[in-house]
């Protein structure tokens, strides 16, 4: 079949018969308190209760009225609500105080005081996480870093960037774009997530295949320990072989042993030539073959190889009513992106690759974007999945790593299990709308999502611990890039041995002996 070099188009949402909008968000639901959803969690009696004296101290050191949201001495329920709950509306805490420091020194003074007075805290960035790691469980103080948003320096020769932890990812990437560089991380939540939170959760995202993980790109960190000590390790060089590389404890540490306030990171030159192709494939075996050919033939210019199953694309279409990039229905779709320094060179390599996979009948159909608008349109079919599947109510999300040969089998097995239980259907009596799979093939990272009309204990019983047992059996990880937080706390043993978990507990006790940092979470 011939590859069609046609336009990738989008259409606006269309009004329905009741003058509503197809694709509008599901009605907001009342958020249940996390302490009610997890009744086994009890407030640690070691922690002090907030008093007006505590609040008075914080107001004195922060000065700015907007830096303290005080629900202790006034009714600030509405103002505190965005900090008390997550964007998925799944977790909700009881905090009565939000602190918004603007400098590392202010964070140091806050933590020193909290440590001395046994006040529990939760570090919070853009609050765009998926595992409940950035919101309180009980009445912990929220320390939100949004006001720490300064880009400190950028060296265009070495590509070294130093920023405050509260900088928005999209803002930083735009700053780099003006200097012909690119941030090595890209996420769907880039408009709200913060660099410090990205590092604290070791976020993966869409550029990992090309640029690697944050463990490899972060050069140094500035961190405030629970006792207020400032660890100034904002190293700006790629090589520093002088003992323990302590920064790696904080990358992915989820704010359990310190608060990241500054980040030094290496940023590559921005590609001058970018191409995006959207392909249809008729089996998962052909997806693997296409990926192997992409690695072999596209090599150094391959920057993304994203998998979307047909059901995920069906749901995006149902919600957005956009015109599909390709005609017909296929069980699998892949989005391939290349990025390099020479358009002529990249175009030639990509065209040869596409001709090969089509002639070998690895790919059934495809479209190649002709301009930046079409590239963004094609990407929207991948990046639009999370929002679309939440349209009906709730979503059970599993971010996992599985050996590539078995990656999609988990989706099939999960769907079959829920179908056998009679939980999937087109009517309201069925809680599950569908089961979809998508993710980063190059990273062996699958996003297993179960779209539901409502959260239902029958669904949860079928999913857990089944999903985690399946992952353990196939030697995978229960968390590929979203972290552990509260959501996966009790399942950590499916990916980590007891020896490893005890080692992590030991590190926690060493750095945070009073346990005030992000308590009740995974460690």
C-alpha cells in the first residue's frame, strides 16, 4: 500500500443536540478525603497541631501577604482547595496552611522551624502528579514553590541551565528556544508542571528516547534538608568523580528527604529539522518490527516512537470529534518523530524508512506531517489520550515498565479479566467504558488506563493486585515514570526486594529522623 503524504487535520468541537459540546469535560465530582479512602492510615501522633503562634512566625519570615494562605485563623477553604487536592480529583487532604516561599533561605527557615516544632510538611510543585505524592493526607503544611520561578543562568556554549525549582517547564523550554536550545524533558503537563517536581519524581516523558533520563541530564541540585540545612551542589560540569553522587537520592525521591530549590541541567541544541509520521499497524508484533527498523534505519535522528492502541484513538475521536489522521480502523498506531540538524539528510532517511516498512507490509497505512501545524495535530492524537479517557468520570491509571515483547499483553489480559467480570459495557450499569494502552515503546513504558463512569470497588478488586502480580511475574516495574506516592505505596514490594526497601527506609531515617517530610507516602 502506498504511503499517503496528506494533511493531518483537526476540527473544533461540535455542538450536540442539546446545545452542549461534544468532548466537554465530565462534570466535576466531590472529592473524597484521602484519610477516608485509606482508613488504614492514621495521623502520626508525633506531629504537632498547627497554632496561631506557628502561623504568626511564618508570616514574619515570609513578609508578603500572598506567601501565606492561612486557614488556621481565618476561613480560607476556597483559597486552600487547589493545594489540598490533586488535578485528578482523587486525593484530598486537610491542610489549613499553605506557604509560598520565594527564596531558598525562606525554605530553609520554614523547614528548620517545622523540624524543631515537629510540624509535618508536603513539598508541592505544579501538583500535576498522578500518584497523590504532592498533596497532604491529614493536616500537613503545604510548601508550594510556584513563587520560586527565576531562571538563574544559561551558558549557550556548554548548554548548562540553572533554574529555580518552581519554574514552569513550558516557560523554561520557551526561554531555551529563543537561544536555540531545548529542555531534555517534555510532558503533556508542561504548561503547569515545575522543574523541581519533575526532578523530584524523575519524570520521563516524550523525549527520553533521544535525550535520556533526568538522572543523566541533571548536573547538580540545591536542596534544603528537613533540618533546614542547605545543600549547595549546583554543579555545572558533566564530570565530577569525587565521591558519592548524592544528588541521585533526591532525583525521584518524591520530596521525602528534602526539598529541591534549584536545578542545574544540561540542555542540548534545539533540532533544526523535525518530522512527524503517524502510522497504522495490524498487530503488536508488527509494532515491534517497526520499532526495530526505526532504531536501525533512523538511528541518531529518532526522537520519539509512541504507541497508541486503536481503542485509545476511538475514545479520542468520540470525545473531540476530530477528523482522524488515517481512514479505516486498525488495532495499533504509532507516532514517530525525528529531529536533527539537516532537513535534507533527515528527510531522506525517513522516506527510505517509510518506503521500507510499507513495502515489507510492516505498516498498513501512514501519513507524514507537511508543516508544524500538522505535526502538532498528529501529536494531539497521542497527547490528547489522558484528557479524553477521563471524559466519562474516572480513570484507573497504571504507569508501568514491561519487557517490550510482553508490553501490550497486559492490556489484553486486563480487558479480558474485566469483561469476564461483566464490568465493561456501553450502558451506565457497567462502570467501565473501556481499557486502553499507550506509551513510549522506546522506553518499554506502558500506560494502562481503565476509563470508567465512576470509581467502583468491584473494578478495583479485579485490577489490584492482579496488575501488580502480572508485572512482577513478567519482571517489570510498577512505576515507570510517575513515581510511587501514596497510590502505589502498598505495592512497592512487587518491584523492590525487602532488602532494597529497608535500605530506602534507612536513608529516610538518616536524612529525616523526625519524619516530617511528606509523611504517609511510599517510604
